[in-house]
């Protein structure tokens, strides 16, 4: 518990007090936001605002987590390192995209398929490592089974009963599944990051839920000697859930400190560096806590935002130019309808919070109903 609180406090203090230094540095480097011409006209005043703020968040998380581990003497877990690996890896992909945007002074950096390729590479490395470090009981941080609140009976590794060919097919399906979760979640956060503080606040809510989930799984762990025998049938076989809760706390702390400077009117933006990194962290936490499908609730706002883009594009092509929304992602639709930016952000935070509450509530309800 001390490490969990310390990690959040240290990362929060880092981003809160040092973000102004990064803002000045980024301005000197010319890392300013480029604004789309077809977007809301009110956004043109944001042109040149410091971007790539994800660097601040990532560095703050690394500082908060490792310093807390050093101070408390707690063990650095493989599960936590896997979350950090995903976060840093996708942060690098986002940084390349942001850097190309600022260098070319246009809204497009990496091409769509180039960005997806980077996400898939990071996801593939994560997928291999997630099933490569068994604990003393033989359980690995990741699982080859599809999970909802726990692992379901759909296990890709079951195809090994068909021999070598089945095993190969099973592992390919596992990699595809992990890649889909990672790319969908990171792109969902990416498209949500269009208004001051929107993605940052939504990520605080989503990742904060994994502090609760991870700590609860730790108290009900199948690997805990303190777990009462009468509750053993309810236990979770998640490897080092406390480590996941600690790293989630560090991310939430860094985001809270960053939000001070990212809220309207924002002095710095996350950029793709931050939004892809945060999406990767959410995906990694869902995979390693074995709550993959539950992500539809916990990341529900990201699902809505990404879904609005998909629906808009499909409808546009099918109707030869007609639109459902005035503009997608959907937060821009409400802006163009006359809602103030801060009104859109707060109302979307409320929606995101309700969906997170539904996700955490479902998680707890499953436990008490077993």
C-alpha cells in the first residue's frame, strides 16, 4: 500500500511541478501543435501550443514507479515492467508521428498503415514476453485465453491438441488477439485526444480503475498464503496484481499533475506520444489483469469516440458523401452544434466515469455472485 501511494504521489509531483520546464523546452525546439483547417474554427487559436506532452507523462511515470520501489524496497515485478514496456514502446511510435508533424508542419505524420505497423510490432513483443516469465506456480503474467473478468474457456493454446499445426495456429491467433486489443485501445485514446484535457481526464478514470482492480485481486490472490480457505474458489490467478496496481497508480499520478497544465486553455498537449502510450498502458493493464473484454466498459468512452469515426466513414462511403455527424470524432460534432469546449469535456468525463463505474461494478458483482 505504501508503494502504491508513494508511486502516485511522486509521479504526480514530477508532472505538476516540472511540466512548465518541458513546455519552455518544447517551445524552443519548435514542437508546436498543427491545427487541421477543416476542424472547429475556435481551435486555430491553439496553433503552436506545445505538444508531445506524453514525454512528460512517461518520464514522470518512470520516475515515480522506480523511485517508489527504491524507497519502499518493494520488488520490481515483471508484470509492471511489461506495462511500462508497452507504454514506452507505443510512446516512441507516437513520438515519431509527432516529430514528423512538427517537422513538416502538417496534421499527418506517419501514414495510417505505418502507425498500425508500429503498434503491431510493440504488441507482438509484449505478447511474447507476457507468456515467457512463469512464477513459481507456473503461471505467466499474460494468458493465451480470452478473458472477461477472468479467463474464459476460449484458450488459443487448446489448439495444441491438433499437433504442431494447431499450436502454430493457436499462437498466431493469440498474437492477433493481443494486437487487436492494443491497436484498438491506443487508437481509441488517440482519437479522443482532440479537446483540452479530454483524453487525460478519461485516462485517469480508466487507469484508476485498475488501481482498484489490481489491489482487489492482490487481496484475493490464488498465490497468497493469507487467503482464507473458504474463499479459495473465488481467488484470482493473476500474477503480481499489486505490481500492476502500483504502476497504474504511478500513471494516474502523472496524469493528474499533467492535467493541471493540459486543461482548458491547455498550455501543452499529450500529442500522439502521450495518447498512444496511454492507450497501450490501458491495453496492457486489461491483458495482465485478465479483464480484456471488460475493457469495453472501462474504456467505454474511447470505444464511443473510435466508433463514431468508423460509423462516419462507413456511412460516408455507403451514401456517397452524406454524414451522420457534423464532424468526427463525436466530440467535434457537439462543438459544431454550439457546445463550449469545456462543456463537451466535462460531460464526456461524466459519461466515461459512469462507464468505468459500470466496469468496476461488474468486476465486483462477479466476485460476490460466485
